[in-house]
């Protein structure tokens, strides 16, 4: 019915150094203290204090993804 829900967008972020896409789950983003870029080995640290807004936004997306999962389970 809704093509948008069946299409899964990979979560991740763009490396500020090599500009490549680092695939990482939102859950990892929320639980890890830092991420290492698999392409250039840049260490990205997550400052929870400064990133709180961004992280809470991500948490909302995460919740939305979960509800989409539940919706698809409900359908199928
Ligand atoms: Zn990189």
C-alpha cells in the first residue's frame, strides 16, 4: 500500500574526512562512545552533551523505524 515503508534506507553518517558513507545503525550511534571510519580510520567521538539534540532526533527516528517494523509484522 505504502511504498515508502517497504523501502529501507540504510542508516549511517558521512565521514567528515573522506566524505564516504559510514553505515552504522542508529542503535550503535546511540550506544557507542565513538565510531571509526572504515575507510580512513578517522575516529569520530560522539559528544553526548553537545549532540543531545541530534541524538534525541535520532532516537525518534529509531522509534519510528521500530513502529514501521511492527507495522510490517502486523501486516504479514
Ligand atoms: Zn573516513
